[in-house]
C-alpha cells in the first residue's frame, strides 16, 4: 500500500467518524433553530430511542419495521419531553433550560442503565457487510450508508428551514417567542414539533451509529462532544454547516491522530478544537451561521 | 429631604443587620467542626471549596454574562499546580496557594483574549472543548503530572499548637480562604468594576458608550474567575491529597455550571447553595435509590429547576412573594411571584396555570422589558 | 450532644488480641462497606456490587461467616475521587464498618488509601489491577485481588515468546492507568526477546470509537494485535478487525474485554481464534454449568438480584472476590481489623470456588497480589476454550517490584 | 346594565369589566370598566405610568388579569396571546417586538401567519399574502425599500412601521396600538393616523389606541378614556374630551400646544 | 466644538449617511431632524464610535474623534441617550446612573477587590452625585428599582440622568421626548434647559417633536436619505420647502 492510499484510507476512516458526529449534530442544530438552546440530552435521547429499536427487534420485529416504529415513538417521545420537562421552565433564563437538559441527560443515562444494564448490546447493521474497494482504499458500505442518510436528512432540514413557511415560523419563535405568540403562532406546538423532530433525527442517528459504536448507555456521550464541535464549527443554525463541520472534525482528528506524532491519538481531540477556535476568531458565527443583527 | 434621612436610617439599620448576620454566620461556622463528625466536617469543607469555584464562575457567568463550560480545567490547573509543587518541590501547602492563584489568573487572562470574540453558545462550547482536552494533556505530561496514575500528596496537617484534628484544621483553613475569596468577589461586584461588568452583561453597546472598556473588563473577569477556580482546585489538593486527570473530566465543568445555575446566578450566596447541592444531593440520591442513583439525581436537578428556575437563592423570595400575593385575597391578581427576582430578560416562570387551560403559561409580558433591549 | 463523640464508639478487643480494633465486628455481625460507581461514566462496573451482595446474602442464609451475619453497605462514588473520599469517610466514621471491602477503580482507590491506612481500616481486595496496590510498602492495609495488569501482560508475553518468537505486535490501549500498566508490563516482559512492539495507539474512555486507531494500527501490518480495552471498545476493536479483510493479525484481547457479552455483539463468526487469558469461571460459559459454586451463584443471583444478568462476568467477579474475602475472614487469628489485615497478607494457596482450577490466592510479606496466575484461552465456536497450563507469573518472571 | 341582547356584539364588541392586572405584587390596574363598540376607534390616554400599556397587555393575554374582558361575547381573560390572536386581536406592543433576525418581508409574512397557517399551502393562499404585503407596502413605502433587510438593522421609525404593518397583515378584528407614533416623523405620524382611520372605516376594524399625542389620537377616535394610576378618571366621546379644556389641561396637557413647548 | 465633515456611512447597498457636514458651536443646541431612516441615529453612532464611517472626518475640540477607541469617547466629555433606550435592565436606577459616571472613576480591579479606602471614598462620591442627579430629575423614589418594569417616561429620564452623570460637555439626545405626553414634553424641555445651563452643556438633539426642537435649539440640521437638505435657524427650517416636503408635510 502506498503512502497515498494509506492517507486516503485514514481520511475515509475520518469521514466515517465525521458522519457519526454529523448525524447527531443535525439534531442539535434542529433543536437550536427551534428553541435557541443547546440540548445536552440530545445524545442520550438518541441512545434511548436506539434501545427502543433494539427492544422491538429483540421481541422479533424485523429491522425495517422496527425503524419506522422507533422513529414514530421518538417523535412522540420528543413531544412528551418538551411538554413535561421543558415547558415548565419555558421563559426561565436560558441557562436554566440548559441545566434542565443536563438533568435529563443524567436521568436518561441512568434509566437506560437500569432497564437494559450496561452490557454492550448487538445491533443489526442495516447496510450490507463489506465495502467498496476504490484503488486500494476500502470504504465500508456502512460508512457510505451513514453518509447517505446524513446527506438526505441534511437536505430535508435545509428545505424545511429555508423553503417552507414552517421554517419561517420556527425561526420567528426562536427569535422572539413573545411576538410570535402575538402573531397567533402556537409557540407551544412549534416547540413541541421542534423537540419531536430533533428526537426523530436523533433516533435515526442512534440507529445508524449503534452497529458501529455498539449500543450501551454511554454510547452517545462521547459523540455529543464531537457533535457540539461540529455544530459550533458549522455555525449552529445550519444543517449544511453541521454536516460539513462533522466531516471536517472527523477527518481532521483522524489524520492528525495518525500522522502528527507529537499530537498522537491521545491529544487529537485538541486539534479540531484549535481549528474551531481559529475559525471562530475570524467568523464568530461559525462557517455557515448567520451573524446576529446588532445595532444601537 | 426627609425621605433621604429616612433612607439613611434604613441604610444604617440594614448595615447593622448585615453585620449581625455576618457575626452569627461566623459564630456558627466556627462551632460547626466541634459538633459534627469528621466526615461531615469534610463534606462542609468540600462545600466551601466548591463555593469558591462557583463564586468565580458566578463572576463570569452570572455577572459578566459570558458562559464557560470549561471551568473544571482551571480548577484542575490549580489542583495540579499545588500537587506538583508539593510533590516535586516540597514547598509546603501555603506556598502553593499564591502560585495556583497567580497561575490560573494568567491562564484565565490568556483565555479571556480569544473569549472576547466569542459569544454565548460559542464561547461555552469552546471552553467545554478546553475541559475535554485537559485530561489527556495531563496524562501526556507524565514526568510532571504523574500521568494517568495521578499524584498523591500530603494533606494539610494541623500544627501542634492548634490542638485541632486534621479535619477541623483543614476546615478552618478552607473556611478562611473561602471567606476571603467571597469577600473579594463581593467587593469587586460592589464597585465601579462590578457595575461595569454587570452593565456590559446587560447591554454592551451602552456600556461602551459610558466608557466601559469591554476588552479590559471581560478579560479580567475571565482571569478573576479562573483564579477563583484555581484557588478552589488548590484547596482541593490540600483536602483530598490526590489528583488524577480523570478526576477533572468535562463532567466537573458541567457540574460546576449546573451548581451555579441551581444555586442562583448573579446572587452573592447562590454559590454556597449550589456547592451544597453539588455536594449533598448525589448522596441523597443514592439514599433514595441504590439501584440507580443517577435516575434520582437527574430528576432532582430537573425538579429544583422547576421549583426555582432562577436558582435556590431566589427561592425564599419567590415563596414569600407567592404567599404574599395569595394571602390578602384568594383571588388576588394572579401574580408571578418573585419580587426579588432579578428582573432579567424573559418572563417570570409561571405560577401553575389553570388546569383547564394549560396553554396559558406565561404570566408576565414576555416582552416586559423590551424598551431596554438593544434595538 | 456533639456528633463528634462518635469516635468513642470505636471498640477494642481484649484477651489475646488485646488492643486491636473490633469496630464493626461482633460475635453476631460484621459490617462491610464498598464503594462502586453506581452512576456516572463507569457505572458498567457498578454491577460488581450486586455479585458481592448476592454472595453475602447467600452466606447469611447459610448461617453467616463463622456465625456472623454480614451487613454490606454499598456507596456510590460516580467514579469521582472526591466522592470516594467522602464515602470512605462516611463508611468509617458514621457507619463504623469493619473494613472497606472494595473500592473500584484506580483513581478512587488511590484517593482513599492514605486515609484508610492512617485510620488503620483494612482495604482488602480492591477492584483494580494496578500494580501499585501490591508493591507499595507504606499501605499495609490495602491489597489487590485480581491479577494485576502487569501480571496479565506477562502471560501474553510468555505466550508470544513461546508461540511466535518473532512477533511484531501492535497495541491498542486505553489511555489510563489500566492501559499504561498493561502496555508497560508487556514491553518490559518482552524486552530482549524477538517479540517487538511496532505500533501503539491509545484512546480515551470518552472517545466515541476506536475505529481511527484501528485503521492506524492496520498500517503497521503487525502479526499480533494486543487489545487492551474495556468492554465497549473491545467490541469495537474486534469488529474493526473483522471488517478489515486486508489485515489479519492474531488478536489478543485482554481479560477485561473478554467476556462473552463483548464478543457476542461482534458476531461469534468474526472472533474465531481470538486469544485471551482468564482466572475465574465465565458464567456465560456452558462448561461450568454444573460446577457447584457456579450453580450456587446462579441460584442466588436469580433469587436476590432477579433484574441482574448473572451471565455478566462482573457479577461473577463480585461473587468470587466476596468468597475470597470470606476465606480471608475465616483465616483471621483475631476477629479484629488487625486480624483481617494479617490474614489477607498471609494467604497460602487458598482455593476459591469460582476461580479456575489451578488459580489460588497467595500472598506474603511484600507481596499483596493474591492472584498472579492466569490461563490462556482461545475462542472457538461459541465459547472460550482454555489451553495450555495456568501460567504462574510469579514463577515465570519473579515478583513484581516497584 | 341590561342592554338588548342584539346589541351585545355591536355596542359592547369589546367589553371590559372590573379588570385588575399587575406584575407580581405590583397591582397596576385597579378595576377598569369600559366598552368599545364594533368599528369604533377608542383612545386610551393618560400620564406616564398610568397603566395604559398594562391595559393593552391584559387585553391581548400577555399578562393575566382578573375581572372580565369579552370580545364579541367571548371571554378573553385567561387566554394566551396566541388564542387571543386567533380570535382576531392584533397588538402592536410597546417596544415593537420585531423579529430582529428576520427580514422585513419575513416579519410581515409571520404577521400573515393566521391567514395562511404554517406548512405547505396552495397558490391561493400565497396570492392572498402577496396582496396583503402590497397593501402594507402601500401604507409604508419605506418598508418596501427595506424588504430584504434584517429587521434588527432598521432605524427606530422603520421598526415601528414594521410592527404596525405586521399587526395589520392578518386583518384583525381588534387592533391594539401602543403608542404607534413612537419614533415616527411628523409626516409619517399623520399618515399613520390616516391609515388607522382608513383601516377602521374600510374594514370595520375596531381599534384601541394608546397614544401620547392626544391631539392626533382624539382626532380619529370616537371615544376616549383617560387613565390615571390604574383607574379610569374620565370617559366619553372623543370630541367632548377634546373640548373639555380643563380635563385636557390636567390630564393631557393638550394646551401645551398653545404654550409652544414653553 | 464639534465639526462633522463629509461623513459617509454605507451598510451593504444602503447609504445611511452621504457626505454630511455641519458644526456645533460650544454652548449651542443643535437639532437634528429628518424622516425615518434618514441617518440621524447613525450619525450619533459615528460620534460615539458605535460604527465607523466609510469616509469623512469628525473633530471634537480639534481632536480626531474617529481615531479614538469606542470606550474613550465618554472620557472626552461626550455622552448620549439612545433612541430605543440603552439601559441596563437588571441594574437599579441608581446603578444605571453610576455606570454613567464610569469614565470619571479611577478604581481598578485590584483596588476594588481589596476595597481600599480610596475606593470607598470614590464609591461614596459617585453615589452621592448619582443621588443628587436622581433628585434633580425627580427619580429619587425609584432609585432602588431595577430599570426594567418602570414606565417609559421614567426610563427616559433615567437615561438623561445617566448621560449627565458622565459630566459631559457635549450631550447627544436621541428622541428624548418620544413617548411623553404633551405636558410631559414641556416639563422635559424645562428640565433640559435648566441642566443645560447648570452643566454648561452643548447639545445635539434628534427629535421628531417639532415643538420641542423649535423651542430648544439654536440651529437645526435636516437630513434626508443620508444627505443634509437644510440647515439654519428653527424658524428658517420650518419654512424650508425641502424640509416641509420631506419631513413635516403641511407646515406645522
Ligand atoms: N414588566 C413590569 N414589571 C413590573 N412593573 C411594571 C412592568 N411594566 C410596567 N410596570 C409598572 O406598571 C405601572 C404601569 O405601567 P404602564 O407601562 O402600563 O404605564 P403606561 O401608562 O403605559 O406608561 P407610559 O406612558 O410611560 O408607557 C408602572 O408603575 C410600572 O412601573
Ligand atoms: N446595521 C445596519 N445594517 C443595515 N442597514 C442599516 C444599519 N443601520 C442602519 N441602517 C439603515 O440606515 C438607515 C439610517 O438609519 P438610522 O437609524 O440612522 O435612521 P434615523 O434617522 O435614526 O431614523 P429614525 O428616525 O427612524 O430613527 C436606515 O434606513 C437603516 O435601515
Ligand atoms: Mg406604555
Ligand atoms: Mg433613529
């Protein structure tokens, strides 16, 4: 194998991780667009949904039936979470809501451990085994599959945000909920919808990555940090940004981990963050984010 | 004129009351270690040292409006500074405190400069990244930090003349440092500097027009708050006698922020309450459920935020307010309580709405202070 | 009525054992405390406490230890050292336990051992394999139990030296005391032989996956992959190895990640021929189904911990370590803390039901590692098959020193 | 008060009875009673801090009140702002409440939310909104020039136009205007009141306007109420209030005009 | 005292200010009028360094104002109020006013933390001065009230007090009387006149209330679409056809 193929192989590996980060980052971006907060529990909710899928399959449901059921359950679950957990602190300072999601994180994580224990569960791979061989570079079908689904979800979200009146309503709610209500927008429903959609996207993310990461209650904990990084780099409002950010973070950390020996695998987490910091210093709103309008 | 003299009168009365409260608190704090079991004294010591870190974070987040999810890193830096000095140079405990403080101050200063460009969420997540990055870095610097195994150092020992047990002596020393730190923070906030900080939190442009130098105050706020976290970390080393990279994971940073918000942002004694929460509630959770303490802990966090959305420090006021507005007439104008609630942006959390119509949640005009908003 | 006065409740023995501490132990009861991560990132290990508790209940149902009923108090430290200190102090000062039986994890254990030794409270059989527990002389009250990571590394080193004397080894390890201890031990043990470490990659427990590291290691084209991981990462590494058809090293997975629960999700067909080493009986392995101790274990778990999966090897670990403590308590000359300390440090070939045949507990002056023998196993079909003789690393490599 | 049932919706289109409202312990409104007939313009006047803004907030559900407020016979109190909006109440709040991150046109489209709902809708709906947009741009040509600009970067007066435009988009049954002339140039202010009059006459929109420029407000109002310290101190036809020199002097400072600002 | 020369500001495609030039004599009061979006606030923003012009020059007492960092403007003796109120909602009224005096304070971070005697002294002085101003503007009652939740008219006065606390020589008022009733406008005008005398102020006022502008100002500048279309005495301006057409409509 030549050095170039090696490099490409590592890059593909990075794209694989990047796709995982991007998938969760999309859910984070979604919730941020709707509610203006960062949701620490996003990864754990995705993990919970994945367990739901696992449970369904364990009771004999085939994957392609379990998936839509799980997505539906997650949609409803997202609504419930908004209604029960988030609604009571609506209007409280933003940080209060963020801390509530931290509480939710701890709760869901422990709950999953309580119900399903911490042993690793096997989760069927929806994509075929093996992969493509492109001039000596091996690309697993699963990587391609995740990338494909992420791209589709990104496209859908882009359409939702930019080309539907629902997207407009959603932005209005995130921007100024009080005025949105005065315009007759049912803010409560919009927020419920936001949580529901985010939970659904999160569930999809969980189901996609579970065969790679292996299902256990802490599956998404590590992903969350990288998904935050991806969303931050991309600009937290933009689905395209989330995906670009995710892939970039994945490739950057993999390549530095593998090739820059001073950094090495142990310190590679620092690399994407240094880059993010550098990007943000130039563009404080992230690569694809919108600058907030400010004037006196 | 009479109103002024009256105001002066109440002012003096208030001051006297404050002095009395302080005296009482000091007396109680002084007696505690002679009454409680050593491990309870230890717990209180931990509460005090976390309170220092939270007070620092409060300067930044509560009063300065900059969110940091990376203060565990400064805490760790302070802890390691102390541990390394004790381990390698045998400097004695007291010498580590100024070094940890100064070191973290400088570190905070260095961080404060890029932080100037970043806002809200972005700053929060970049600082979180720093917290994530620190443990592997500490592991890498093995020759100095002892690597993954960490460092075990001597705890604080009581001098013979004191006649105190180890836990008591440690408690008093930590109490002294904490009191000093809280006093410094309070002084800072009650001055021109503190006002400038709060002003730029509320409205940066207006503050700048008033002559507040944003870069200076924001960076220094970062530095102060890092210093407080570092001091807390140093105390931690004194008390625990052991540091390891995995003790300072990003969870610590998140816990600190959670503690602060739970205790009460921008409140002077919120950090103490938050520290107590962080310290005691996990134990309470496992008393409630051995099978899954995390389930209970998570629920308790959420529950506290429901009951006290502006933090525990605001709770008594909210309760009193709610009672006061209920008492005179049962049908009294549905109030939003919280008379003492810092009138910050956003509506007050609602009093429970009529069950028949759950949609009526917000009771205060959501745009209540719109006029003071930026354009 | 100060609560501080509780110190006075500490009691001392009379008679032959005069002056020794009898806190937490009477003729009828014995109080033990354990500190485990029941919450937080390491909660997967919390289930060890279930196995321990089940064993004590089993013993209590059968008349107790030497007539003493065991009261076992489990506290949660969330894998945070300061919490561990708090809980240790609580156990000692408030609950007045006889011994802190098991602290889990190196950081928590390191955070409390000074305190416990100063208080002269036994800390037997800590649930971590770091080598310090057995080599340190300043902490006579603390002992390890499981084979320390260096010992385990020696087993693999010996195997490779014998079976593949020219092996080029790639190592994937967790970047903490566990991974570093094992890697360091391995490097030391193969030093001077033809076995060479040609690539190493580490990961953090907070990393989402190790696939990037595996891709890096694959570039080395090594003949052997030494996989020093914890369960989830073990599964990931095995799966990554199986996926990569271009690189087929001999995969040695360390004991922590060797349970059937780790291999099953990867698919048994993908882990054929993987090598590991063990020292206690895997509850998921049908070959022990008729083992009397295993039966007792299974029954008790079903009875007292019906929600817990008895096939999880951590539960069995808990049972085995608890029964080891039972043996040590039985061996006490005086029913005192000092008695336990001395008994734990003077074990001679003590057999424990759930340990593999040939694996016994032995300690002595300057050696606080009860188990230093392991046996190699290879995965075949649907289960592990032991092969070779139990390797006593003490004999093969000499005692561990600091 | 027993009026013929048929009149309820005409004479008491908006009926406020014993309205109490406040913030926390601060009780601001101390029992207001007034009614507004359908198609009427009603001016609420009063000195600084009298509770005018609070009244409007209570009417549209932004704060809760006690007593009774009915619109077209339906109780408004206890409803949320969005429910009130769905009953046809449009409110131009103090402080404007524009969506600063959205463009001018997007702001206006949000105003039309009730006419179109959210989601994918047909061409007919789009045509309706387009016509409404044209109407608003007709009222405020300045907004057309700024239609792609973020609302947050508008000048103060432009924002005020936008807020009013947004409230007019859904063709409300009841329009609540809180100091609409705030920050508007004199020419535009006069035009604005013409627009309000036109909207009122052409669409039979009932209007409650809080305005400091009492002169202008009284010019277009049919009826006026003067608030002081949370109570109504004077009510009557606008013309009478305007003529009542003493009242005007005391509560409205109208005569200042003759003093020419000192 | 203040000389604005050829100042131009563009935002993307919009030219908010287009070569505006005028001067302000010491002690005078200049009115700045013009239709909505004419660029009045933008001009203020340039003077207080909230935005940087694309061209032109601003000199204050022969110093190049545009070369100063934003926070230094206050120290030179320029204070302003904001059109949409730029108060600090969570600070009390008194604190708001004390922040106004920030540029006159000297206390640094370290001194503040240690609460040295001179810090106490300065605090006391600032506080007394703030209280004095509050009394003067009839705000003593609400001194301890947080700035949010006060009626609009009161907040306008708080803003004035805050600006005055800086002891400015040049005071920029952006629509100070909008939202006030006629009677209140009169009182406010009296108030401004009296403080102007006492504090020896030079004023630039943006206001749509013609009575207020005409009664107060010595000179009026009218902008339209970023350009100066007229300048002159109030009487002159009121009759200027360009002003009438663009701004006043029928002569007021
Ligand atoms: N968000 C709020 N929180 C607490 N009190 C408030 C709030 N908003 C208004 N108030 C109080 O309610 C009273 C009435 O205020 P309101 O805004 O209704 O007066 P207004 O008549 O509209 O005055 P203005 O003409 O100045 O706008 C005032 O005393 C004010 O302090
Ligand atoms: N940051 C910005 N981005 C884009 N356009 C801007 C920005 N700031 C101001 N403008 C535009 O510049 C023009 C001038 O605005 P400015 O606020 O100076 O007007 P003004 O004269 O104060 O008007 P008003 O009387 O309505 O307050 C306006 O059309 C406004 O939309
Ligand atoms: Mg008002
Ligand atoms: Mg303006």
